[in-house]
């Protein structure tokens, strides 16, 4: 039987998937209706917020599986302090955290971008054309968000299956 926290995590992921399907539709309409740019931004930010919430509920789900009933860790570091022994769940999360291209780090970059105001654009003039640097921004494309969503869904399912084997 699925845990309540797994159900909540799955709910957040399914809601994010629903929003992403709307993003694909509004991108097509953007050429026809420039007003949909605001809708695209709302969908992207809503999807990111749901994915971040799903990541938090995933941490709680893992804590619950390890008998930390009153524990609601907000970060991986908090989860590590609450589970004082080695587990496959913690090992998997640590690998994800140390892998730059993982869904975990993608969400961390997205979260950082949402917490900060956008950087002002510099005007181009003859004096400042010498050096060009690419900004290190999180990929907010529908494909990237969908890849993260899919990877998170698979991870949550694997954790839940691992603990339901008993």
C-alpha cells in the first residue's frame, strides 16, 4: 500500500505535469497572442513551485520510511541529521546532489532563480562590447522541466517500491 507521503508527492508531480501540458499549448499560441507570455511565466513558475514542494514531500516521505514520524526535513542536510545510519535513500540523494546535471541540482538552480530578482540587462555600447559572458541560468524550458519531472517521479516510485518490499 502506498504511503500517504508518497501519494502527496505523486499528487504534486501530477499537478506539475498538468501545468506543463498547458505550457506546450500556450507556447503555440504565443505567436498569435502576445498576452500569453504572462501565462507562460505563470505556468513555468507554478510548475517549478510544485516540483520544489514535491522535493520537500519526498524528503518527508523518506524520513517517514525510516521511522522519523514527527520529522519534516526541508533540506537534505536535515534529513541526514535525522537518519543517523547509512541508507540507500540517503546514498541516492547524495549522488544526485553531487551530480551537476541531476534533477536535484536542476531544482536547486530553479529555486535560486525564483528567490532573486532578475539581473538588469546592460545596454550595448561601443565601450562594453569587448567581453561577452553567458549567464549561468537554470533551464526553464518545457523539455527540461519535463525531464526533471520524469526523473523525480521515477525516483519517488523507486523509493516507495524499495520500502514496500518489506
